[in-house]
């Protein structure tokens, strides 16, 4: 399923000191954590928090991560993480991300993550129809 026309979910927060180097610039790995924060906000926004997916036996293992760094973020700046579901398939999904500085809307990082559905034993499995239907129904109701 191609989902390019679906809305974006945003989350905001301030850069924490522990995410920066000696010069107050955000370390490159922190952005990957921010992708995860954005995904969590996305699942909450559609009414199906990731913790609930996990409790129902579905895990979405990260299979790929891509990040392109445009500008650095710095300590105490407010950032906005924008997340969109780009692709939804029988065994996985792909999210895209855009991280911007809230103050001037400067583009900081773009990226994507690909996730594979696995069971509790770590074996790849089809996303169960009821879970798929609930995810897609939640996405359809995003503002």
C-alpha cells in the first residue's frame, strides 16, 4: 500500500545536553533516537500505541535506517520531528522523517526507517489482519 498522501504527525522537544558534544552540537546518533520518538508519537496519534502492539505480540524490528544530515542542531534548541508512513506491506512498513529547528524551520535531517514484523521469537511474520486493519483505520482518521 502506498501512503504518500497521508498526513504527517509532529512531535516537539528541546535538545538535551546529553545529546550534544563538547561544542553543544547534537551527535549524529541522537537523530536516530529522535526518529524513534517520532514513530512512538505517530502510533499514539493513530490510537494504537507501540506498547499496545508489543503487548499483542507484534514487534517491528528495524531493518534499515537512512539519515541525511543537512544542518546541525544545538543544545536547548526546540526541534520538530515530522513522521509519515510511506509504505505499508504485508510484513512490514517504512516511515520517513524530517527534523527541523522550530525557531526558523531550518531543515536539519531527513531520513527513513524500514521495519519488519516479527513475532516474540524474532521470526518474520505477516502483520495479522486485525492489527493491519486497526493501523490503517487509525491512519485514515489522522487530522
